[in-house]
């Protein structure tokens, strides 16, 4: 019988076998601490995008968040597959929402009281999506999803030896995974369930209705019909 240290003995699974090493490497890439700088840059830029979005919609805050604007009721939203809307705000309520957005965004970008800032900005993203589903778009859902990931995953730590700011790879990998899922789902939906491969004027028709921004309206009035096929 061979001794356990004999070279004739097979390698113990998980110690030196190729599959065990690969699994440990994969797990390490998913959960180990990594340099926090890329995530910090992403957080700051993503929050700038959130502020720009809120600021743009905030220019029409009466129509967007109060009863002065047009809003579909629960039954009308249910007919197009949307959940029941959240309550609208008064003028002081809109001001309070703006304060929470600004303070939360500042805290997150400066990495001060980060968990509290994430809670505030996640709540604001959730509310602004739910109060008016018709003005919500894919970016609104991304705000909710990304801030939810950052809120629920481990935060930053300081490496004792080097002093570098570190973070678990979990939130980074989750955000990267959502990007893959978005492109995959979008391609499947457009290729198999939508009209993108059926007609040559899909972009033209998509620019109608609720998607007609000022720039889109200019394009519809100005660009020749053949140019939409090229798009």
C-alpha cells in the first residue's frame, strides 16, 4: 500500500488538481477584496448621471411629481402592465425629495456615511420610478438595480499593510453580470419577440409617442425616410 506522501498517490481534490485550482480561482475572482478605485470612479460617474436625470425631470417638477400634471390611474397603468403608482407629492414634498437626493448623492460621491447615502439615493430612485411609470425608462430601472446592489453588498475597507482602499469583488461582479444580462435579454427580445428584424422603419416608429423628445421630433421632421433604415 502506498504511503500518503508517495508520488504514486493521486492529488487530493481541491488541493492541487487542475479543477480544484480553477474553482478556487473563480471563487477568488468573485468574492476576494480588490482595489476599490474602479468602483469609486463608477459610483461617482453613475451618481452624476442620476443627478442629471433628476435635474432634467425636475425642470418640470409640477407635471412630473404633483397632481398638476397628467398621470394615469392604477387601472390604466394595470392595462399596460405597470404596477400601481406611488402617491404624488406637494410642493414642500418635492423640495424635501430634492434635498434628500442632493445630500445622498454628495455623501456617496464623497464616500461619507456611504451606507446611509446609498439608502437615501436608493429610496429616491425607487420612488421616482414608481410615482410615474410612464416617464420611467430603462435608466430608471438601472438606478434602482445598481444602487440596490451597492446597498446590500459589502462596503469599503482599508488594507492594513498598504493603506489602499479595498472592496469586495461581489458588487463589481454583480454589476458586470447585470450588463451581460441586459444585452442578452435585449438581443433576444428584439430578435425573437419584437419588430426589429421584421421591418426597416422600426427606429422611425419607435420615435413616436412617449419616446418623442425635442431632438426626436426634429429628426422626424427633417431627416429623409431612407435615413431611418440606415439607423
